[in-house]
C-alpha cells in the first residue's frame, strides 16, 4: 500500500467514526421519549380551582296570552359553579310561600298560560360544589281577551269613533253550541254590530256535506252554493238586540277554478252568478231594505280540496281564493242589481293583511288596486291572536290611497261571557263611517 492510499483510508475511517458519534447523539436512551435539543418535557396540568356557585343572569318577567300563538314563556338562568343542579319554584303573587315545581330541574323552565295564573312568580335555586344561589323572582303576566277592543284601539293608535262587533256563520249555531245573541249584544254595546254569512260557494256541485246547524247530511245541486243555515235566525235575533248588520258571501267554485273538462266541481258557475244568488237571498231575508247601508262583503279566501270521480277517473282540485278580476265581477254585479232597484250598495272585500300586499311582478303595483277603487276593506290582522288588539295597525296595500281599513278583524279568539260557545269567536272593530257607502 502506498503512502497516499494509507492516508485516504485513514480519512475515511475518521469520517465514519464521526458520523457514528453524531448519530448516537440523536438517539434517545432506551425507554426515554425523543425530543429536540433545547425543549422540556410537558408538565402535568394543575387542576382548576372550584368555582363558587353564583347566578350571572336571572329569569326575566314575561307576558303571554291565555289564547293564541304565544301562550307560553321560557324562564332561563345562567349560573357559574361546579356540578350545578337546578330547582325551580313558584308562588302565587309577590308574597306567600315558595313551592317546588315538579320535574323543573333544568336551567330553563317553560311556563304555560293554561297552567299558571297571571301574577305567578318564578325563581330558581342553583346548587353546586361550593354553595347555592337563588335567583330574583320573575313575574308571569297572562293576558286575557279584552272586553273593550274599540276603546283599546283608540288609545293605542289615537283613533276616534270606533265601534266593536263580531262576525258569525252557521259554525256558531251548531247543536253543540248555539250562540246566545243577548251576550253578543251586551258585549258589543249600543253601537255594536254583527257581520253574518249569507251564503257560500265553497262546496262543489252535487256534493254531500253535513249541515252545521243540524248535523244532518245535505247535498248541493247543480249550483255550487249553499245558503247559510243560521243566517235568517241570527239576523232576526241580532236585529232585535239593536245591533247593526253586515252580510258576506264566501267566494267559491267558479268555472275559472275548475280544471276538469266536465266542470265536475263548478258546473260552469261564474262570479256574476254568485252575485245574483247573494242578492236574491239578501232581499228574501227582509232585513236589508232600500234604506239599509249595511256592508255587503265578498270574503276572498281559499278553501278545501275536494275529490270527485267520473268515468272511473278520480280528480282532486283545491278551491283557491278569487283573483281581483273575479272579485270585481262579483262586486260590480251586486252593485248593478241593487242600485237599479233603489238599494244602496256599500261594497266591501274581506282578506288578510298579507293578501292586500300582493304585488304584480310585471308592473310592480298592488294586484288589488282595481278592487280598492270600487270596494272598501274588511281586513284580517290578528297579531298573536290572543283576543286583544294587536300592537300594530294592519297592512292595507292599495287601500292606503283610499279609506285604509274600514273594518278590522283583530282576532278569532274573542271570549264573550255567556255566549254559549265552546271556543273563540271572530271579533272586529269598525270605523265611524263603515256603514256609510262611498260617494259615487
């Protein structure tokens, strides 16, 4: 081996040894975790100190209706502490003994109007590892239907001259509950009113149905209309009670709605034919005279779906609400028929506040604008429907440029003492000029 070769071999040996030492320096001792140089092994976490039990946010007072869409309130508490438990309590009024509420052991408690009286107070006792805390009491107010909606609306909205009343049909004159009109008259007052359904087009032709007044089976004929079986008797009783009357017709089956070729539902009936029937029954009853200025109303609403079978094929069609052109045809026909015989025609349409706001996407205008020019508005706007005047006035769409609303159905949950009915009643307020026809 030459001297040069020896020197090269020695250098290689030294380099291998150096690499081996370096590699060994990076290998952790057996059983120890590897970690980069300059780092420390993690330390064990220090257990958190227990937190004293305390209430951060207590339950707040709440107001709900005895009836309607908001008949319960949720009381809630936010607390701190360890291993918390909750126990809700109640007492009648602002004094007395607190009593535990069974199974009320969560951070929230739902109080229902059907269970608790107005003025009931609630609190919660929160217990934890380090003590307990009791919330301040929260009071539940349960709002009952008003007896004075006209006065309430005057106060709330700065209005004057309002009067109050109800609207009824055969559904308030059933064997299970015949309305006592004396109670209605007492509630409505000396300037009160009642709006009665004269008839309806909601049932198709040749259709069996159960009559509300008698619970007997009846059948429509070749016309898709039925006279309200309670109209005559209610008109007699309410007129005797000195209430002003109004008369309405529920829109119904007409040819434009019937999608079957054989007109299985409408039988070719039209809005004008509906108007003629309405006027015929109106005059026949006798309470509407040439001196009457009673509201004459087209009730614009959707109805049920009906099923018919023809030649082995089944058809199901749902009754939609009439459109503005159809409503206009009905109203103008009513006016023509009455005015030619010396009657007044105080024309109205009834619909929901939301329906008045419908806009034509092509023109950007309210679809009911043409009808607003020929008829006044009876509008349904219930709010939480608790038998009280809602907190805001109803929307009226194109009637904003005319009279606004003239009659406002503010609830379907009026409760009138002694009325003989098992449930709520539609109730309304009206402006001072609601029984005055528009100037021609």
